[in-house]
């Protein structure tokens, strides 16, 4: 199975207003989503040939993750790992772009992701006992609601 590629256009000037869509992922997905970002500077394509990039990601619980990204064909590519999708809820991210010696650092427009809750079975001690599913739903005000199906 191939990973799903999500294309983004992000501006270093932070003026890009085309990011009204929220990218949706599922909790605990791993290496199944690639973010592919075309980077602009004031709506002009930015030359990334001498740059490096990192994804800076704020999880729904407020924890910050930094993940290395690659530069290919003047696009930033980042395959999202399970650390990024471990917690369901609303998240935000941006790419940090650096020149080779890291003397110039810039960041792209912020973009938003929604990590949908996954259905994770709870293991019972007795394997013959029915296995309930713990369904976690996080609302916008970070209240946690739990329903068990038996």
C-alpha cells in the first residue's frame, strides 16, 4: 500500500490565505501520510536547493514535536510518523526552512490538522471474555468522553 500524499502551498511571508481546509488523519496512523509542501516567498516559488527543512508540530495536548523533512524537486516532503498521530484532536504545524549553515531560518504559514480518534480494543485478562472497544472522542474544548462497547 502506498502512502497518501497531501499537497500544500505555504508562503514564507505568512500571507497565504488558501489554507482554510483542515487536513484529517487517523490516530495512530504511521508512515501512511506524506505532506508535500510547495514553498513560496510573497507568492513566488522559493528556491530550496540549498536548504534543509523540519516539521514543527503542536499536538492536541500542547506537546511540540520536531521531525526532519526532505527537499525533493523543490518541494518539502515529510512522512508523518506515529508520534505525530498518537493523540486525537486539533493540531497545528509549520515547516522551518534553513540554509545549509543554519544562519538564516524562516518558517512557513501555519497549517492545521485534525487527528480523528481511533478505535483501540482494550485487552482483557481472560482471552475468552468479550473484548470491548474504548472509543475516545475529544471535543473542541478538550473534554474527554469515553464510551465502551461490550
